[in-house]
C-alpha cells in the first residue's frame, strides 16, 4: 500500500507532498516556496513575516460567518536524524515513506510527521471546498525544533484570531492545555593536543542500537543515553587503567536523547585483554538495565588506526568527570497533574570542534519557571566546576494550563459527541510554541492535539495510521461546533 492510498485521502495527499520537500530547521526555503505555490494554486490569501512565518487565510463557509476566527498552527521544519548506514541528504532528498502494518514510517530517517502531519491538516482545510468552518487562519512557523525562532520572532498583529489550535501533539484522544518551558546550557572545554604514542594500541568504542527519542515527551521512559553510557565506561576505566583519549563524539540535537556515541582511546597492549573483559561486563550490566526499553543496545570495541593527536590528560579527566556528574533524565514530577514530568534535563551532545574545543550541549525543561532555572544552573555548575566555559540561551516560557478555557470545553464536548467517550485532558512536558504566542497575543484561548506519533526525533519515528482519521474527524467537528461570537 502507498501513502496516497490511506484515508482520509486529502490529509495523506498533502502529507505526502510535504515529505517530498526538504525542510531542515533553519533551511525552510524550499518548504516556504512550496507553501507559496500552494496558495497561488488554490487562490488562498497569504502573507509572510520577516522571520519566514507564513499565514494563510480563508473566509467562513456559508452559514458560519458569525463564528470567531480560529488560528490553526503547525511548524514547517523537521528534525533530521538518520541511521549511520542510511544514505540520505536532508537538504535535497525527499523522505522515503513506508507503510508498515498499522504505522507509517520512513526508510532509515526521521519521518517528519512532527510536524508535517499538522501542516497537512491545515493544507487539507485550505484546499477543501466541502468542509464547514468559520473564518480560519493557518499559521506555519519556521525553526521550531532548534530554537523556536519563528514563534519568538512572530510579529504582533500578524494574526487576528482569538482561538488557536496547535496541531503539534502526539497522542490521539489527548487534548493538551499546557506545556513546559525550556532552556539550553552549553559547556565548552579547551584542550591541548599531544602526539599519540606509537607504543600503544588504539581502539574505538561504539555505543549504538538505542532507540533515542524526544527529550521532552519521552524523557520519562528511562531510555538509554549513549553519552551517559560511554562516560560511565570511561569513568570506570579511568579508575583502573591509564589510557589516552583521542576523540569523543555522541548525540546531535538538543531535543533528542542521544542514540549513538563513540570514542577512540589508546591503551597499553598489556591491558587490552583486561579492557575487553571490563567492557564485556559493563555491556552485560547496561543490557540488563535497558532490557525492557532499549533491548537492542550494543557496545562494541574494535581496533582503530593510530590518530595523530590526543587530548591532554588533564582535560580528559575533566571531561569524563563532568559527563559522569552531569544529570540526565527526570528531575521532578508535577504536584499539580498526576503523571506529568515537571522538570528534566537532557545530556544531548558531545562534539569536538575546531580550535581544540569539546562542546557539550544540554537542554532543560520545566513547567515551573523557577525549577527550570534551578536545573539549568545545576548543570552549569557541574561543568563550571570542571573548568568549562558555560553559556546559556534565553530559553522559552511554558504555557500555563487554563482549566476555564472555552475552546477546551468545546473540544471535550465534540470528542465525546463523536466517539462516546471522554478525551484525556493533559499538559505536556515537551515544549510547544504556545507559550511564546501568549507573550504577544495574551488573549489567545489555546489547545493542542494531534494523532499518535512514536519515537519522534529518531529514525524510528512513526505515525499510527488510523489515528490520523480520528484526529481529522475531531478537528472538523470542533470547527463546526465553535459557538457564534
């Protein structure tokens, strides 16, 4: 079966079109051009702000002119992750989709259903002539995944609606009314290079096979973090044997749990067998820890060519100690909403950069602003104590739940009417753009909802096919059910 054979056809048609257009974060030029061509083809009013955000407007269908204007919102960009053995150029290649039973996934890459499926629903509404709705505005924002830039730079007065439906959630049957705020903390170590010793043998250690996932929506699952795993082994090794660290690398994106990491070390040939034994014991321990959540984890040691340079020993110790000490995962649970993660931190990436730099990227989230600052400062303190230079971004605000929301009540009632059951009312630990919208449009009444996605921000990302139809049906019923002004 092909993606274009799925139901509802109009939504999948546009999702397929979106997957054919490259749209990495901060490189949205091609998808912007696609949206502009779409608006021209369907004679839709369109405007673009200085950041590149697109707003399309469509008048009410007959009989719905007295309804308030509703803004539907999604983001254009996608997380670009692929398996190491997958050949794919995210700047130029289309996403190859695969219907896999009840799910749609991509072939070795992220799918981009986050948030391409939200875009597809908006485009389907705009292109249709047989859907009942009041006046609508469809907002497509840029660079949500790597900085929320589009939402931050959204101009006041760009939108006119009083109600906003964010289409960037990942569980059908759940309606979200709040989200966490976030902040990034980056640590930078500067090292001296030393010539490598030809008397040593050199090995490469790889951590791979982890699922990875969204550092907000999936942080509570206890997924393995490749950066933490490799740091744990190096810390254990450091306590027993001398070695030279030549390189270290792990993770990529601030909002993804690291799936893979590697390092190259030099060791004496006399202890190579001991190191193999240590690694085998350590691997068994990790496999046991993660057997329920990351059963495919692998830790592999292979011989490597001798690099020209190594990292000085003093910096090696500081980096390993800091990675070992740096917190990762859930820091606290909400006291206001049962089961909701309140505060977390993600040890996202370890990268060697030009100028003899080792740069460690982390991200912190919390639904309470003071706790967000606390965990960000805790992470900063760990790396500062280790001698790193630490910088922090401005971050973004959370979206405080509003139990009195009128659009929330309409969404609940329309869901119950359709499916004869109640939707779950939730807040989400992941960051959404809603908090930033409220800064410039404080009167907005907002909810977020979407179909079921799993393992977003990883090559295992997939969308449950039948939930798209349920979500679409709910969206149409909701638009019809919004009362007159």
